[in-house]
C-alpha cells in the first residue's frame, strides 16, 4: 500500500499512525502506541467525511481538517491514558461528547427526515461543542493545537458548507456518511 507521504492515496489511518508515532515517541511507550491505533470504524468514518469535504472545499483544506481532528484526538487520548486530566477536564470532555453526540444525531436526522435541516441549530451545537473541548485543550496542548481546533470547528460551522450538505437533495457521499454515523450511534460507539 502506498502511504500518503509517497504521494499516493490519502488515508485517515496513515495520518493517524504517523501522528501517534510522532507524539508517542515523546511521551509514551509501546503499549500506549498499540492502545491508540485508530480503529477500523473510526478510520472509515473519517475517510467518508473526507470524501464529503473534498467535494465542497479545497482538497488540501479537507485533508488538513481531518489530520487536525486525528492529531487532537490522539493527544487527548494520550493525556487521558496517562492520568494527566483533572476531574474538571474529564467533566468538560464528557460535556463535549454529549454536545457532539447532539451534532451527530442532528446530522443523521437531517439526512433521514426531509425538510428538517436547521443551519442555526447545527452551528450553535458545533459552537457549544467547540467551547467544551477548548476548555480542556487550552490547559494541556499548545497554542498551535488550540488554533487548529478552532479552524476545524470554524470550517465545520460555515453556513455555505452546511447548506451544501443538507439543503436540497442529498448526494450519495452524504447519505453514505449518515448511514455510517447511524450505525455507529446505534451501536453506542459515538
């Protein structure tokens, strides 16, 4: 398989593995590295999300967004596994998961129920998710990581992007992403 570094196909798993190797070489051991490998379901979801984004934003911007999501998740996972998060941080992460779950449920609903799309609701839910996550990230990660996450949520909240996804007929990639999200939500994994 050709990795994304060789100019071949871009893949969430490749980026995840590179981020894990780089970060863990500084803070963790080999058992931590094995525990953080991006699972197959998450990799497929991120790859489908990337396919959806590539149709709507510049390819490089889409890839950068997914890469930043992976890096932040890896870094927070390492901090959590090594007991570096306080009780307040854990509560903030739980609030983030709850708010982001609302975002995912809304996305699925917009795809399953005609004329249910509400841009304002989704933008508010994304903003609240970002604020919950930002409170943890600011205390533990670099300013660069905080800025990257702001960029991720900024792009994801763009009205034009959201309208292109959910206003009007849905394209096959968006429908496939919604089905994948529904499956993971039903399994309790998201």
